C-alpha cells in the first residue's frame, strides 16, 4: 500500500509520567487531533447505499453489476446477523464470468490441511458448519444491456444469527479505513504500542472502548503486514521532516531581517541534519525584562508526524494574560534535550533566570531544571495534575471517584504542611490507594504542587483558571491545523506579535470602600491587578486585629475562631509580612496586611508594595484611554456623579426623559465632531520645553 507523507499532526502527549507504556492519559473534554478527527468522521460515515432500507433479496431481482448485488446482500446480511463471502464463479468464452455464487460465511466445511512441520502447530476451530444460506447470480443481456439477476436465493441458516453488537466483530465487517491506516502507521512510528493506538483512536472518534469498527487484533495484524510499508513511509516522512526543518531554519534566518532582535538556535545530529531548534522574538525578549519573574514551560503537545516535542515558554503580563516568550522543537523527551532547550532559552534572555518555572510532571524535565536552573523554584501546574486524576483513579475507584476528587481538591489547598501530610495519609488509607503507583508518584512530587509547600513561591497568579485558559487559547491558535513547520512558525509569529493581541481598555474602575489607599492604588495598578487588590481591601474590613507585645498583630475574621494570621509590622523601613504569604505568592497585598496598615493610619500603600509587574506603566500594549485614566480621575468621578443624578431626574416623567435623550444625542454628536487633541501629550511637551 503506497502512502504519501501526512501533514503535520499535533496531539497531546498521552504517555503517563509514571513511565508505564501501558498507562496513558485521557484528557477530559480534550479535542485531541481535532482536524484529523474530522477527517476520520467523514471517512467512516456510512454511504448512502448502506444506509438505505435493505429488503430481503428475491429470485428475479435485477442488479446492474455483480458488485452492486454483493453490496446489497452484504448489507442485508449485516442487518440480519451474519456475513457473506464470494464462493464459486462460472466463466464462458462469450460472456466471460456469467455466474456468481455468494454464500453465508459459515457455508461449507473446512477441508483438513496438511499440518505444518512445527513443534506446536495451531489447531484452529473452523466456523464453517455447512450453512445453506446463499444467493446465486446469473448474467444476461436484455436489449443489448448487460445485467445480473438472482437465480437462486435461500435465507435458511443452521446456526444462530448474531446481535448487532456481535455481528460488527465478524472479519467481513472489521475494516480499517485508509485514514485510520495512516493514523495507525503514524502512531506506530511514534513508538505507541498497539493497545495505546486503539485507545488514541477511540478518543479521537469519541467512541466507547471496544466500539471501533475493528479490534486490537486487526491493528496488530495490520502493523505486522505493513512493516515494509512503514519502513518506506518512514523514509518519506524522514525526508519531509528534514525538508521542513530546513525550511523552518530558513524562516528563522529570514525573520532576523524583519525583527532585528529575533534570536534562534539549533543543533544538528551526526548526519548533519537539524535536530532541535528554538527561537524567540524581540517583543518576547523585551517582555521578559518585566515579566520574566515567572515562566510557564508548556510541553503538552507533540507532532506525531515528525516525532517532535513542542515546548512553549509563557509569562503572565500585568493584565493577567499569557504572553509568548519562546518556542522549541525537540527530537525527544530526554533530560539532555530539555537541558539544551533551557540553555537556549537562558541565552535568549541574556542569562536572567526566572524566580519560578511551572511545568507538567516529567522526570526528565525535572532533572534538567535542577541542573540548569538550580536557583529557580520548580512548580507543577495544578491544572496539569487535575487533568490526569480521572485517568488515574476513576476506574479503580468507581463510584467513590467523585468523593475522592472532592477531597483531593480540598487537600491540595491546605495551607499547613503538617495538615497536608496528615490528611494525605487519611485519604490514601480511606480509598485503599496505599500501593497505587500514581498516588506514590504524586506524593514524591508533593513539594512542587501542593499549596502548603509552594505558598511562599512567587507565582504571580499563574495558577489561576484565567491564566490557564489564556495559555490554552494561545496554543489552540497556533495548533489549529495540519500545517508544515514553516507555516507553523508563521502562525506562532502572528500570535506572538503584541500588536495582534487585544487588551482590555483602561475602563473606569469604581471605588468600593472610599478608602484613600484604594483611590491611590487605582491610579497605579492595571484594572486586573487593582480588581484583585480591591477584593482584598473590601474583605479586610471584616477582620479584627489584636496587637501583640512585640508590635506584631494577630488578624482574625470576626466570625471565625480559627485560621488567624500573624502580621509583622516593621515601621522603620515600612515592611509588613503576613503568615499567609499572599504577597510573596502573588505580588499583591493580602487582606490581613491591609487591615493592619489601615489600623496604622496608612492612606497610601508604600511604593514597594506596588511591584513593577502589576503597574499600568509596565503595559506592553498601549491603551487608548490610558492618558485619560492618569490625568482625569477627578473628572471621571464628577462625570459619574453627574450622570447618575441626570438619570434619576430624567426618569421622573416621560417629557423629562425625551428631553434628556434628545439633548444628550445632540451633545454626543457635537463631541464626536470636535478635533482630537492629545492634551496629555501637549502638556508633557510644554513641561519639557519649560525645563530647557
């Protein structure tokens, strides 16, 4: 079977980090291989002829060709619990083949074969039992037109007919479509064992286990018989991969002309072929200088076609959005390859190491980070862990799984290490998971994913659902089709371009408490960061403070008797530290610290508690009304009050409402026609001139 190389197909890495090849990850709600899945579905849709009503054949029934008759009888057989095969055919010199015999698959008897000269010959039981069900065709010419008619038909069987869920497993109906054959060969090339290939296809087609139109045995036989084809296809794919990698390298070289700050690096193998390649854009390098404190290194996807692992570095900006920092394609998932990728990324970023790096569970990547980034905190993304929980525990726990998942979620958020260790042992014992390999794996990594262990690590809110969705959205934009690597590079370039990224405007941010420190923070922080801080400010009024002898404070919610936090205040250098570690974790002050600052009569937060990464001035994308936010806060408040009063007055009567509506419509039209003058820029220019 000759095959042409497939387009590039990206799928999620499904190999379980436990290292067992029989263990794979099924992601909840995953649209894995979405493009290829669409092809699969269209390929496996029943033809119109097979979906039409099929009646019992009868003597004298006419067909244009013998193939039409065979298809009709085959459809009838499937609907009635058996399959058919072609038996005898009769040929003449004038008409050629003029008779076709189609019989039940259990027709006749198996002829004894000469046993092979082997030590343990297989003694297979034959399914043939002399069934007499048959359909005989005869060719005739009527008015010069050739046709076939049913000359004999019998539907009498001497065996039980099968139910629909059984008949589909008969060899005659276990067909591997061409698109599935190509997929199987690609997965086999990637090193997937047969049982996992079947699981991948079930996931892609969205069918229950065992509901494919073929079984594992068929896949195994297909892979075995196509060994030569696989080798030939490998040669074609290798050639395509080499060409695509060279084109990608040329695209990187060309990009240096369009983006002077663009950087890339690559390695070559012993055959002088491009092996690994990494790159980053000028915008990304500039963004890293501000937002490089926390980096997420996503290695979720791999190319089945080329056997390449995709790694993408992300940061989080001051609007809480994922920003692209760099990309790498690796030949394999070894610790050596990951180490090279990290080295290349650090060269791109001029040697500045992040405070924290977030990844998925991967022992090779963990070892590489420990070697290359020894002073960087390594955290496992909780959403990666939660995405694996179902594959690991839903089957062994059965009906208990939902309770386990709820308790696991609560346990992962515990603040005390002692509480976590105690509750973990209880959880494992309660659900009988003491000897489970995945529980052991999670526990061995506990210092990298449980909140109690990582609460003091700076993560800049990268563990939030919003950031996870933003990151996944970026990946879907660059992996939305089966493309060659050069086109993939262009997709990454477009998605990473800051000019193509939308940001929320600097909308007016309402003050909720009237506290001066809230007003002050609104002028400094982005809406995203301010909303987070504002939430803490609002909640802070619900906390009571008790001053200790050493000048520190115990802060406790007025309704709760436990969960108090210790806040240490050092007035000399205006430092405040809370035992909840929220500022160390996110860069935004917690409600406990804010409560103490209010008690200390602070009307503005100290400058050190407005990290540069959360400030408006650090925005990578200019915002049209940023100047208005900076220079017109008082005017905005006045407008807000005026419009509220106007609305109240206009609703008193219909006449008032109509008058206000007409006047405002006219006023709005007049304002829109006024010339636009950037007064903020003009004032800034005037100030600069006056200083000369």
